[in-house]
């Protein structure tokens, strides 16, 4: 019963906050700002983060990084990223929606490209994907309703799943070929 109520409320919140910006493929010449979401639990996430920032510097686009950190941190463990652009598990409400004040920059500011490097089907990333006002959306996992213009699927095994850097390289290579 709780699951039915939670799913109903999730659908209503997505309907309320879904972006109405028309999306489609954009050539690199039209991309000025990029919002990228990374899962902190992704193997090699530090190197992936550096790859993304280096790509932004090399192409001259402004890259905004946001992180999902749903790990249970012990008392002696520290957060790996800045608290201002990291969505923590404790900041989700009872339906799994992130705090709106925390994701406002991601949702409210128009961007040219949104890239989700998160490889899971959790509601928070589904919500953010649907509600961001990007004109071109790329992701690693398909959701109901197909919010992404392009999806690059990795493998299901842990070894293949850890190839986020290769998936990002494939994304950037594809973007440069769009005319």
C-alpha cells in the first residue's frame, strides 16, 4: 500500500516540475553550458570528474558538476565532494525527491546539455533528468517516458559498469559529429 501511495506522489511531483523546454540533438557549436551529474559510488569517479572538467576546458564550455552521494558515511568518513553541489541520501524526502533548494541551480537555470553519468534507475536521478531545463539530454540508463535524447548503455556486470570514462569519451566523440 505504501508503495502505491509513494509512486502516486512521485508521478504528481514529476508532472508538476517537468521541464517544458523542447529537447533534441545539438551540434557542439551551439553548446555553451553543460550540467553533469555523477554518482560518487561510480568506480573511478575522481578520474571521470577530471576527464569531464578537462573536456570542458578544451572545448570552451562551462561545465557544472553535481554529485549523488547515497553512501552511508561513518563518523570518521568525510564527504568526497562539496556539500553545495552534492545531493545526499539524508536530503531526500519520503518519496525520494531531492530538496528543491539544493537542486534549484540544476533545475531552474537553462543549459544546453545535460549529461547523467549515473547508472541506476533510482527516482532522484529520474526526477532531476525530467526537470532540468536542458535542450539536449544524454544518459546512461533509459527511464519510462524516454527523457533522454540519447542513451549510452554500459554492461550489467561490475567490470563493464566501471567503464564510465569510456562512455563519457563516446558521448563527447558523438557530440562532435553532430552537424
